[in-house]
C-alpha cells in the first residue's frame, strides 16, 4: 500500500473558521506574537498568554472539521496515510484520521512548565491560571512556542523519508523547521501542493500544484489519486 504523507498548515483549518496568523485579518493584528507565543511572554505576563490560549481553545470547541479534513480521513481506505500537522487543533482527529503527528503541540492539552513530558488532557476550554501539575509547577499550554525546540521534527522527517506520495496543504512553507520537511522527500516521491497562493520558493520545482483551498483541493487530490 502506498504511503501517503500529508503536511498541513493553517490553511487546512481556515475553512473551519479557525483564524490564522497568516491572513490579513489574522491574529497577528490583534496580538503581538512576542507577547503571547514565547517562553519570555509566559514569564512576563502569564495571564495574557493564558487568556490568549483560552480564547483559541473556546473557538476550537465551536469549530467543526471541514470537507478537506474528512477527505483526508477517507483516503485511509486506499493508502497508508500519515498526517503531519503544524496546526494545534484536533480537527484531523475529529474527522477520523488515525495517524496524526502534531509538530507544534496540541491546544486541548496542557503540560508542566518544568517537565515537557508531563502532559495532561484539559477538560473544557478554560485553563485556570495557577493550576498545578503533579510536580508542583504551574500548568502551561502544550504548545511549542517561538524559540523552543520542536521535539516531533525528527519523527516527521522519518515519515517524509518513507513517503511514496507527499501532499502539502495550506502552508506558506515559511515556518521552520516544518518547511524543511519538503527536502526530505525521497527520489521518485510524487509531491503535490494544495494552496490558493503557491509560495514563490517552490514555483519552479517539480511539484504538482492545485491552486485551491483545502476543501476543493482535497477533492481534486482524491480524483488525481483515484487511478493509483
């Protein structure tokens, strides 16, 4: 069975109403990223950071997977599908995908601020500031912030190296190290990129482009792969 590896970014969840940093009306304009997405911000103003992620979590509970998410889950009938996502939502899982690797953490989980391996599922959308982990440290969002290492990048590289088909959906390929995954695709791997805006950095490559949003793009992808 062909191994289909899918790398998804913010554009994958945009059609589910999850607002993105990337868009012109995105969260960058309401929050300075350095104030909410760095370890220094957490040290300086944990209340602001916690409120930001509580808002994102509440939004996620109101969102639903879109047809693109469901389409990728359906591909498991014919392919060994492995999803690597830059997204911190759980929409892939809720749509039925069974192999999802989160590069940047998971919004519905929290962890010890001292031990990154002490991780908990959070019930509901609100993390009350000051809630403590078993080790006595304050719980923080289970998110990889700017300036922190990305523990799952090595497993992600291994998945891409095994791919027969690599599909990239809804990412500008501008955030590293995630953007570097493209370069680990083996010789002979078929690569497709789904995004309404094709990044300049890959326009002259051998990638097959589907210049659509996630929902329409996954529908076209399924048609392209149906004859394999």
